[in-house]
């Protein structure tokens, strides 16, 4: 399956249990898109601003379910399906934490020009305790090769 180079805009927001909003996270990067009408995959590299460490992120979209896998020091695998709870682990340099995700919104679109968007809203708990409500938006469009 052919990979299309894409330009990505990744935006995230969170609100903690104390109604404290964290500063939004924004990332502009390049990656690849591949797939067909009912199954898509986006891959890109994310760089941590504080350490310059980078890791690969793969987002898969299929039949209303979005999965996101991140490698590196803060590796995780998350599954987003509206109204369903997913349990997994969040790996850190200090050890693994139990993680729970309950998705309240899972939407994605990819049009004929391979332009699209992924929108996720979910509740996150760590070690069995509510941590925050998160929103994540990934927008993408084909990029021109230099």
C-alpha cells in the first residue's frame, strides 16, 4: 500500500480533576498516511520539547475505532472506542503505570484528496485514580515533496 507524505497539526488539551486546564499542546510535523476507504494509518515522529527525545507515533483508524501507539521512554498503546473502556500501561523511565481510558468521542474523516482529521475526547485514569479529561485533534493534508 502506497504511503502519502502528509503535513500534520496535532493539538491537545486536558482538564484535571480540580478543573485546572493545562496549557494546550500543539505540534506541526510531517508523516505518512496510508490506507483505503475503511482503514487508515498515520505515522509521525514526535519530539519532546524539554529533552529533544523523539519517538514514533502510529495512529490507526478502522470501523469507528482509533488506536494510538507510541514508542520510546514514554511508550503506550491506547484504544479509543466511543463508550468503551480500555485498560493498559503507560511506560515511563521510572516504571509502568496502570492506565484506563474511557472515550466519549471518537471521530475521524479522510476524503478523496487524503485530507482529514481525527478528533478524540476521553477520560484518563492512572493507577485507578481519575487524572484528567483530554481532547486530541490531528489534522492532516498531503504535503509536497521537496
